[in-house]
């Protein structure tokens, strides 16, 4: 996926002017927060569980080398194969080599954000292997040649009529009177087409929500069952996972699973939670002959020990974007790469560079909602501030921004001057907006008023009010 993160402002403007996208966002905006709130309310120990999840991930990251080695040992014991990939190129090469050895012509895929990060589909197609997305949302996006806009609901940005239009363009066998009035109609059509693909595939590729060091297992969660078909029907199963997906024990994995579905979709558990450990053994009724795991670093180990290490706790639930006012206004494609929303605003600069993704940590109101709903308590606003600092230090921010920040810093470090400036500014704005309540334009503030009105200050400044209240307490 080509990164367009440097064009975030243009992407956002396009998103705001897209009536179809805005319709989809308006329809879905309240749903996930409400579902999560209900699921959390039904589990009294949820906050305690968040602490447990955070501590599990922190412990694992502090001992990452040990748990990855332990996990590899147990994968090999179960007859599986482990492929270590330092870079995206290494991972693509490993996947292609496994497919070629299997003589693969078609590959079925479960939903996997790491596969999007690696652009696996494009790489396989380039070498004559057909990848087939089997998740309903990913399948429609493959038809439309679009990337996901959400890490849990990839087709978050589409409306029902968009699905029907895409199906009719590609599924040429459809009669004109075929109705797609409900979700089940869409699912039925996709299921009928994909059934033969599942049976014919030579290789199945899935992601992994967790890798369990204790058993050498990989875990996936789905609501459609396509992941199970992808990893059990083909002769070869390839798991794609990044290094931070490892957890120490089965108990740790189940603790995190209790957080994952509640935070993501408001379910107690996803419909399917599948543990895979090696290939088919004697006496097994199904399963692949070969089990391969491609473990991807791609910049993550460089985050360990830095102020961005906490980002590696992420369990990809999407709660942060489901509650983010910026994401909920512009959608996921505006962020211009694989990972959108607050988690993407921290992770993307780490993976592709702040020079390409510097707009993302600036696309935040810092309302703090993302951190308050994160199941493993990742301090996302703090890390976005760190990226803003890095951007400033490297002189990547516009000169006008740097000049204005320097001017503000000069005044802010002189309390008497700051109080005087705020009193004068508030008074001037009050005079400009007298009788109107808001200002549509303000000299030297076009960057603000170009997209929103500026409320007219009422009454005294914060400093003056604070001082007055403190005096009244003492009197």
C-alpha cells in the first residue's frame, strides 16, 4: 500500500467533501462506542483486567527475546516452521518461497493487517499467484481495489449500495432482479463464490492475534469462520505475525482475549477463537500438512526501550479509532497508510518515518478518549506529543509553525507578559465579535477560522478568574 500520509490534509479535505463516506461515518459513529460501553458495564472487573493486560504486555516486552525463543522452540517441537523476517522484503520473500515450494496457484487469506503492511497480495500477484481475500469486508475491498479503512471493520467506509454496485460489476452471473437488501444477502453471495476458492486453494494465509510461547500456538479471532477454513483446508498454512504478538502462557492469552472482543465489537468473545499448533498429526481429521510462521520485525525492535515502546502493547482492537473525533470525521483512508486513527498516528511514524507521517500525530484534539478506552492503557496522547517534539527537533514542521511556537514560548516563559497579552487578546476579540458570539475570520488566524468559527471570549481570562477565586478562598 503506497503511503499518502504526507497528503493527510488533502486526504482529510477530500473525505469531508465525500457524501458517501460521510453517510457511512454518520451511520456507524455511535454503534461501536455504545456496544463497548454495554460490554464493559456487564463485566465488573474490566478495569482490573485492563491492568492485568497492560502488565502482561509490559512483562513480555521486557523479556521479548526470551519469549520469542521459547515460542520458536515449541513451534519446532510441534512440527512447525519459523521464518524470521527483519524487513518487509524478507517477509515477502519468505512467503513467496513457501508458496512456490507448495506449487501454489491460488492462496486464500484471512483478514490480516500485517499482510497489508507487507503488501503481500501485490507481491503474490506479481509472481503469478492469485490471492483471494475471504473476510467479507476484505473481499469487497479486493473487488474494489481499495485498502482497508479500519483495522477491525475494513469496509467501515462503505454503504450497502456500494457493496451491491461492486458485486454487480464483478459477479457477472447475477440476475438483474437479485436483491441485496440485507447483510445476509451480501454474505450469501460471497459465500457461494468463495466456497470453491476455499476448496481449491493450495496455501492459506492468516494473521495472528497472539503467539503463545508456552505451547508454540497461534491464535486468531473471527466472526465469520473464514479464518478456520483458510488455515485447515489448504495443504499449507502460513501465519503472518509481528514480534510483539507473543505472550507467555495460555492463561495470559485468555486474559487478553477477554479484553479484545469487548473493546473491539462489544462482544464477550468473538464467534470463533481458534488456536493452531503445528500441522496435522496422525489421527487428526483435518488441518494443514505444513504449518509455517513468518515473524516480522519491520522496525518494531527499534521501538523497544524508547518512549514509543508502549505502542507495542497494542492488541489491535480499534477502540481508539472507534472513539476518536478525528477518525470519526474523516475516516481511515485519510491517514494514508495501513494503520489509521490514534494508534496509527503513533505506529505509522515509527514504521515509515516521521518525515512521511508527521501530519498524523498532529491530527489529534488530545481529548484523551483513546487512552481512556484502550484495553491495555497505552498512553497514546503522550506518544503523539513525543512525535510532535521529534518533528520540531528535525525542523520538519512548517516555518510558520516553528516561528509561532517560538513566539508563544517567549511570552509563556514570562508570566507578567503572558497575563498582559492574554488580557489584551481577549479584549480585542471581544470588541471584534461584539453582539455576534463568534468570529468567521480573525487577522493572522486564518488557519483556525478557515475550517471553523472562533468563539468570542466572555468575561475575564483564566488567570484573572483563578486569581480572583483564590483570593475569595482566603478572605
